[in-house]
């Protein structure tokens, strides 16, 4: 493993920063303490800081050489989740009901460590934008930063991100060109019928059996309308109707999620959902109202940038520790950045939980789990990846 000696020297300090962040988690768009810590550290290392993009976002600027017109962005997300932590070690959350259960504290620490080294050495010819993004966990913080002028104020040629991945051996990398993660979409279908006494259902139009028919019909979109070779998931996860046993309700509501790897599949599924719901309801003398909300688009890596990242990872850990990532239907708002700029998003193995100290919970160390904790041994490797990527990208661009 080819680490950066200087980064290894301040590993203990960055570990302390990571644990400080873990102990004080903040939810989407509320990361005021977190952004203050980040800005303070960057300023301490002589890095100009811009704050307020996307509400609490922070952007640091490191310039090297003379070709300032060439620039790339490195992104770390920094928000926590509304989860009550079960760990009781010294750096466990001090904010009830909030927890860094996805490793964003570690992502911040790795990028801060890289920022410090880049500022001290500047062994590249161009500009690096350090993007500390709020509200990845459902808030669309990347989109908010873009709307606040991220790419206009900080023009960059490419953008890169990484995420820790529990269950994959610590120190391994995984990536792929093309779809990496799925889109995230929500729907709500309300069937409007006519309520009646449950003993006299003929006096009304019962929306409950209509909702059941619609649930079954929606699955034919996946099995009969979508191309079999194209991946997609449609899950009805909530059904609500009625308030008591002797009344046929006026309405029945279904909610759920749709995940795909292409916008074309989203278009097809939304169109067919509206048609099936509407026509099924009318067949039973009811009406259907469909709300479809598109959240995060698919995360799709670019070929050239992915090849470069693969080379950097192989140089760091060897060919046998860089694998092809199997796409997941989990969503990631780095997708918004990749819609605007070429780039690559990859995974860094977090291990299976053996790194957790005494006092951790008894459950698995998986993402969005109250027993999770980031593996601090990854900080030097993640930071080294950022540094070598910067050096390799500017060398290739010159």
C-alpha cells in the first residue's frame, strides 16, 4: 500500500477531528457546527474559504503552479441521519436522535487531510476546489449548491467523490464506468371513492379493493412494460385506508418508491403508473390521483475519469484490491454533479466492523445502522487517494 508519509504523520489529529464530528452530528442543512469546524481548519492551513452555498456548504480553494484555468472538484458530504446511536464509546453522538451512521464524518476527515497536504506541497499545476456538501441524506444538497452557483463561481473541468462501503474489505476500492447507483423517486396514489356503511357497500364505491388491484397492476410495469434487460424496482411500501371496521372509507392511499438506472426507465414507469391507476379506478367507479416525485437521478460515472481513478487506486493498493463495483439501487446526490461535469464516484471498503472499539453496539456495522462507525484507519488511504488523483489528473491534463 503506497500511502503519503506526510499524511500519515498527522493521522492521529485527523482521527480526532473525525471523532469530534461523529460526537456532534447535524442533520441536513443544519450543519452549522460542522461547517464552522471545516472552515476553521482550512483557514488554519492557509486555504481560502467560501461559505453558504446550499445553506451550510463550504468550498476551499488550493492553487498550485501557474495553470489556474485548469481545475477539478473533490467532494465530501457532511450531514448525519435522524438515528439514535446505540454505540456507547467515547465519541458516540451527543445529539439525541442524530448520528453519523453513513460515514460522512469520515469523508470530511479524509478530504480535510488531503486539503492539508495539498496546501503544504502544491505539487500540481492548477486549482483544486474542496467541496464540503450539506444534505446528501435526502435533502439534495448537491443540487442546492449548484443552484447557488457552485460551477459558475468555481468553474471546474471535472468532479470526483467517494464513499465508504461496509462489507468490503478495508482498503479495497470498487468502481465502474456507467451507472453506479440508482435514481430515487417517490410516489403517492390516492383512490377517491364514496364511503358507505360496511354492511351496505352497494351504496358507495369502495376504494380499498381498487387500491389492491392497482398494487397488482403496477408490478406489470416491471414485468411486461420495461425491457427485461433493464433494471428497475417499484415497491409499494405503505397503504392507508379507513378509520373503523364498519365503514367503507372515502379514500385509500398508496405510497412507495421507484429506482432505476436511466431517466428513460423513470419516464416509462411514471407514464404507465398514471395510466394504470387512472383506468383501474374508473373501472370501479372511482378516481385516482397520482403524485410522482423525482428525487435523485442515477449516479452515472464517465468513462475517461473512471479509468483515471482506477489507475490511481491500483497504484495505491495494487490490482488485486481494486474491483468492479456491482451497481446498487441505493441513491446518491453526487449524481447532480455528474450531470453537470464529467467525473467519477467510487467506493472505499470500510471492513466488516472489526475496527470498532469496545462500547459499540451489538448489531452490524452497516450503513444507516445505529451500530455503525467509520473505520479511522482509512483516513490516510482516502486522503492519499485524493492527493494522487489531483496529481495524476493535472499531469494528464497538461
